[in-house]
C-alpha cells in the first residue's frame, strides 16, 4: 500500500485540523473511506514534548512494541511493517507542527461489511491523531474509589484495545462520586489498576509496591518509573522495589499511593473510599518519581526519546 507525506497528512491522508477547548487536533489515516469499523485495536502514545531546541517522542518504541503485540492477540495483521508504521507516526507528528501534546494511533481490521467476522475486511487500516495540549499540568492530589464494576478478564485486560466500555463506566462512576478515578480489584480481590493507569504504593517500610502485571495491562510508563526508581533506592529514599499481590487493606494503609500512566505521569492519591492515604498530601516519593519522568523526557537516553524532524 503506497504512502506519502502530504502538506497536512502522512499516508495516509489528512482529515484536517480542529480545535477542542485548548487542544488542537491533527488527524491522519491510511484509507480514504471514513467508516467506523469492527475489530479495531487501540493504542495511544503519550507524550511527546518540546523543550528548548529538542523535539522528541517519548517511549515511542515501547508503545509501538506493545501495540503490535496486541494486534497479534487480536488477530489483526498491520497494513505495514513495524519500521514503516514507526516512520508514519513520526512523519505525522512532523506534519502536524505540534510540539507539545500527544500522539494516539489505532489499528482496524479495515473497511468491511459491519459484520461480526472480519472476513469481509480485505485490508487493515492504521489511524493516527496528534493532539496539541496547551493546558497547564495538574499534579494536585486526587481522590479515588473502589470500582463496583468487574474488571475485564485477564485475556482482554492485558491487551490494548478499544474495548473501553468498562473503563469508561468505571471512570464515570468515580466522577459521579466526586472522585478522579475508580480502582479495580481483580477476581481474587487484590488491587489491580485504574481505568487507564496503573497504581503504585509506598509502604511503611519505604518500599515501592505495584501490583503484578499478569492480569492487568503492563503500562509502559509504570515500567519506566520502576526502572528510574532504582535511583531512589540508591539515595535511600526507598528501601526497595517490589511487584507483588496487593490487598486493599495494604493499599489503604500505605504511606503513599499514586496513579501512573502516560496521561497522568505520576499523580498522588490522597484519599481512597473516603479514607485518607498517608498524611493526606502529595508524598515525597510520588513527587520524586514524577520529576524523574519529566527529566527523562527532557534528557533521557535515546532508547526512550525519538527525535521528530520538524
């Protein structure tokens, strides 16, 4: 399938540039037919930030690898090889002229007959959207509640897809209760994850603790945070790092609790089910981890920062 960069699109044809509040959207796609299609698999990469003369996509390769792994699980063959998809995404960002915001991309089974089976879809399609974010970041402490909705079964929870109805309902449930997000428990009652972010704790023993990833999405951001957190063990702020089962009692008794994801980076949770976490303020470890991620975006290794040629 041919693809070429045009003035407002890559590939991929431009669908235009629009404004939504303080955000600007640049959208491109691999097919001309504007159709909503069955069996779409979703992946989003956030954030790419512009600092001084440096313009980079953060953790593009890590997100792309997970994207392709999820595509295999969903039995969707991408329309391009990995390197071509990578180039398309970088070129889309470049064409958008956006220097601070997010890149989100989707894979679909392609144009078809809207039936349950994808047999009528003859060519998969790749979609990408660039969203410019002009809003100031908010790192204030947040409240969470335990979700009353069941978590997705592990087979689907570990896959990045557009099966987001449970996630959306979980988020809405939290907002209806005056909270920021809901926390899912797994089928055995252990702490799992938030609607689109991972959760972590700092125990009274100063250990960074996060739930196991075998039944939840293995977040790229939380894995990077766990790697960067090694420096806090070295300097004595943490005594160790552990990935393990976490009971709800352990979580609520923690000195710190935080949500970790590409959208929130690292954000302190100060209240869970109306129970105060720690001293009810943003914890020093959460603040340190967020600063490590922000520094990593500015000056991290080439393995996590991909330059964009504007």
